[in-house]
């Protein structure tokens, strides 16, 4: 099993505090059946600014420690790029997920939809594939309340509607049409982020939007929450 989204690297963002916590997280993930972990530390200018060289060094050191401790996990480098006005500069030297063409993108709740479309299209034109991190947690993809069923919220998949009823649907359709990937958080389906996110995650899954999944774990506590639940592998 592969974890496509993790903040397990020690001391580079708001994830694991130190190597001991990283190792403990790794043990718990291995016990739950994971074999590969994509490390995706935040890259947010002025907040989390570790450069690619620091990330590669941290991945190498962490992998060496896991090998010494006989923890059979493959650790791969990556980033979680924040979609803002600095994204173009950061992607001048992109770090995709491992040896894949995927660039993980976190979309802020306040991002203009045209900016999201333009940025993802640029990434596609450069030869990479945007992987949208946890869309179920982003306001631009939030499903309506359960009692609001008068209009089709999501027009993708088998229920394709040539006239989407709102901009949220149009954005989803556009990102799918240009070939973006979508990564869902395991914890979203378990209520880790509240009922609204859980509801949205289940609807997105129902319509086969998700292409990849990850823990998005920032701590040992988060790993325990996810792995001690019955989650689909």
C-alpha cells in the first residue's frame, strides 16, 4: 500500500517534530500495511521554506535510519506546493512525487477559480500532472448539505451534465478534463476533519473523482487515528 501524502519528515514543516517521532510514525504505518511513503512537506513562502536540497537530504537520512532499524518502508521525496502567486517561481525547479510526473498542489480556500485553472494548465503544459491534495477539504469543492438535493452538485462520471449548475462543478469538470489527479485523505472518510468534509469525501468517491489516497499524517497521533480505524486499502 502506498501513502501519497505524508508529513513524516522530521523538522522541515509542521509535521513530525524529530527523528524519533518520524520513526514511530513509520513503524505504525508499516504495521498497517504501507510499503511506500511519499514525503510531501509543505512549500509555502515565508512559512515553510525548506529547499529541495534540504528535502532530499532529509529523505536520505530518514531512509538510512529506517534501514538501520529494519523498518521495511520505501521513502520517496516530493513536495506539497501551495497554490499562490509564488508557485511559478517554486516550480522552476520542480520536485514531483518520487519518479512520477505528479506535482502535488494544495489549493487555498480563497483561491480564485480562474487562477486555479490557469495554474494547473501551466503545470500540464510543462509536462507534469497536477495532483490536487485533499479536494474534499477545500471550499471550492465542498458538497452542499445533505438536505439540498434540488440540483446536481457534481456533473462528472456517469451523471455527466453538459450544463453544470455552478462554478464548483465547472472547476471539477475542467480539472478532470485536462487530466489532473485527485488525492483523498483516509482520515476524511473517518470524520477526522468534521462531518462536512466527510460528506464531501464520500460524494467525491461515489463519483470516482479520487485517483490516489494518502494519510496526510502530521504526527504519530494522526497515524494512530487513521490506522486504528477500519479504512479501505
